[in-house]
C-alpha cells in the first residue's frame, strides 16, 4: 500500500488540477478515493535480534514468511524494536562495552536492508542492548538509519535528542514515534546538556526505584540478622533496617514497591503532548522487561504509565522486551500492547563474540562462538537449548497485530499468529513465519486469555485473532 501511496496521491492531485472551471473544492475532492478516508493502519512487532539475512525466504516458495512480509508491506506504517547495533564488525574501530544487555547483539547493514524491504519504517533504538558496543556502536547504527532516511527514536547525543520524537510523513498523516527504555545498562543512560558541559550520548531512560517493605515478623528477624552482622540497629519498630545491602521499611506485608521516577515520567509526557501538537498520530513505545521475562502480567507502574501516555495524546503504547506475549488493553479507544514478544530472535548465531562472553562462562580464549552458546544453553543432542534463557517455545511464538484506526481511535485489530521455528537447527531458528493453523489457534487463545482481565475480547476467526470496537 505504502509503495503506491505517492503515485495515488499524485493521481488525485492531477484530477483536482484538471477539474472543470467553476467546480467547488468539495466537488473536485470528491474525485479522490482517499479524500474522506480517515482510516490508517499500523503494524507492530516486538524484539528484533537479527544477524542473518531473511531476504532468501521472501518468495512464494516459503509462503509462511512471504505472506507475513506482505501483511507488513500492506499497512500505512510498520513499527519494530531494533534490539542490536548495526554495523560491519570487521570494520568497527570501537570496542565492546564492559556492560552489556546479556549478549553482544550486532548485525550487518544487510540485515537492516532486509527489514526495510520487509516494510518497516519506524524503529525504536532504546533498549538494554543499545550500547553493547559502546556509544560508537550506537552512533554508527543511528548514522546508518539516518543515511537511509529511516525514522527512529529513543537514543541521541544527549538526553534532549534521545527524548524527542521521530516523524514519519505518510499520505494518511504525520506519525510521531517516541521511544524509551526502563530496562537498560546504567552507562547507556543519556544525560542533559548543560551551559558549560556537553550532554551524555545514550538512550531515553525510564528510571525505576524499589522500596522494600517487611511485615512486623520479618522486620524483627532482619533486626536480629543486622545485629549479628555488627550493625547498630534501633529498637524502634517503625525504623527501617539496612541488611545485605538493602534498606527494608516496616509495612503490613513483605513486598517490593516499584515506582517510576517522576522526572522521567514528566519528561516523556511533555514530549507526548508536544508530539500530539506536531503530528496527526503518536506512537509511544518502551523497552521494559519488568518485572522480569518470566512474568506474563505487567507491573502496576507500567499499566499506570501506559494509560498516562494515552491521556497525554498518544494513539497507542507498545511495550517490547519480555520476549513473550502479554495482554492487550483498549484504553479510551486506544490500544496498549503490554508485550509483543519476539519477531526475529536470532540470538544464537552472533559470531564472533567478545572475550567477555568467554570469561562469563569460564571458557578459554580459543573457544568459538558455538561453544559459548553450547555452554550457555547446555544444548541437547539435537542442538536445542535445555537450560538458561531461552529454553521454551513461548519465546518463539507471538503475533503481529495490524491495528486499523479511524481518526484517533482504533476500530479493529487483526492479530496474525507467528512462530519462529523453535525446534529448527540453530542456523535456522528465530526467523518468523505465519503459524500453522493448530499452533496459531493456540497462540490467539493464549493472548485472548491474557487480555480478558482488561476487558479486551479477542476471537479466533479464519486463522487470525480479531478485536473489533
């Protein structure tokens, strides 16, 4: 659709210009098939970790991939989370960072070309792998995206640039993209530019703080432990206790209360309000693993913040990071995707790997990348991981939602179930295809079950999940 939109618009303008003299503007515009069309479509996917080409699959001989690619090409805008650096490793003059997001994720420029050919034009760059290869790796990735004219957000040369939207111009209107991350390595956080010192390059952060609370019984036990460690502990039952590097406050029950930093919250909401004035539609997204990849329910602070971005003017809020599906909520007529899982998950074929990964698993420097992965995942005789992350099919099953908006509100979402070849050999595992019928139904029913507590009813129809207003 997008590839022909410009030609269609030129055709419409030519019809308007050739309209007979004396026609009103309304009569001239009535010739246009899109003049009164307030509908626009958005496809969204979750995490993309990609270091192998996908172009060879894009032909009718591989219909599962080919049909999926055509679905994405057929929308007005397509969003993804680029969870890696993109540059040619053998030409890289920088070095891997001491901190990384769990693996050193990098792909060649050709992988990005395949993603563009597949139809993606909105890219989030803020995640826990943003600076796996330092600021230089982040800069090279941004430079390549800019050179290709691709719209991205979430990172920049200082906090101001990392926070600002990217803007995609389409025949259906201007779409703003705001990206951020609550899951990130501390050194990747962007900093403000000051009057005398330049800002710090990095990502747009959502900082979190955790308050630990203990029941009266727990607090009494912690006071006893702290005293045995030599600490001077107050007998006041209302006083906090610091033990094992953490401060625990008295409460009614044992719990950890996670709060979003108010400065970061207001900065993002300010950008959303600004983007609402500057664009026709606003897409907000965050890379957020919290409370952890194993959890299928988002934390309360995330639900609250997602709704606040909608209140500030966002048309949709998309979360990626947990590597598995979570619920969908329709809030005030606008969708919140609490996790879209994985879209491309080529997490085991990055080669070569920095020496830090060998150190992590106690391997000598002469060990190859495949031996690092074998140690990390403890693969079975068929090459399938048996321990560690990821070792279950749920990391390789997801959906690609195509949301149809009528103006500011969503009227329909079609969820296309996908599978990433969980049982395929390592060299072919992680590439998406439309899921076969039985698995597709299972994926949609799982998503429907997760979404039902939010009042979102998703039904399985003809191989896809459907929500309608």
